[in-house]
């Protein structure tokens, strides 16, 4: 099974091998946003390519992490642990409100 770290490395290798953007961070954020919009459109229209569009989002995300020297797996693990320590109550509007952590 691949780890997120493996996926990040493989996505980066593909960008290098194919000559895709590896230096323009703002452009990569724009691509990520466009891919998220494509995924939303696939979901909204009930298309069968939602999974592929979500995969594109993930690949642009891990590429952004690599471009910026971020070990995304370590950051996701850290954030999951932080979120697990947080506590919430239901607010007056019925939505969760963080009260601890």
C-alpha cells in the first residue's frame, strides 16, 4: 500500500518527467482550484468521473506540498491528532462550536 509520502514523491516525479510546472506556486494554486471546481461539477452533475477529479485535486495538492518542502503525510498526521484532541458543543444554530483543544 502506498503512503501519502509515496504518492507525493510519485506525483512529483511525474511532473519532472513530463515537464510540468514545478516552480510557479501561484499557478499551481490556480490549477488546484480549477481541479476542485471540476470535482464539484462532476459531483453536482452526478458524473461517473468524480473519483478521477478528486484524484486530480489530490495530485495537485501533494505537488504543491512538494514545491514548498512540506511533508504532507507528516502534516496530515499532525493535524488529525490535533483535531482528535479538540472538543465541540452544538451551538445555538445547530452547528458544532469548538470549546477545547
